[in-house]
C-alpha cells in the first residue's frame, strides 16, 4: 500500500515537472501515448496524469490493493523505473534552466 501512495505522489509531481518542461520546450515526452495526449491538449495531459494517481488512491481508499506476488513485483518495478524517470526529468530541467 505504501508503494501505491509513493507511486501516486511521484506521478503527480512528475506530471507538473513534465508539463513545465514540455511547455517551455526544454524536454520531449518519450511516451508516445502521453505525447499525443499532450499535443491534443496540455490540460488533458495533466488530467490524465491526475486520473492515474486517483485510480491508485481509489485502490487504497477501498482497501482493494492487490496483494499477489506478481502485483507486488510489478509495483516495485514500476516504482523503481518511475523514480529513475522522475529524477532524470528533474536533472534535465536543472541542467537546461
């Protein structure tokens, strides 16, 4: 459950950092789906990212966090990978600003 909290908060912070970088032409979105969403409407990009976080919090709120070893493994992988991506975005922005 703690990883769901962390992943959700990380997603929210990353959404705004990525949005800032994209709006100021400092970075490019590498995820093709999120890139298309951003190109269609930057506000929709933020809404989509917030919706992902909301979904994670709904699992927590309704005490339906999956507990299988597969889910735990995927959550640890996603959290590790997303942490790396988040710090990479932060680094790029610091270097480019």
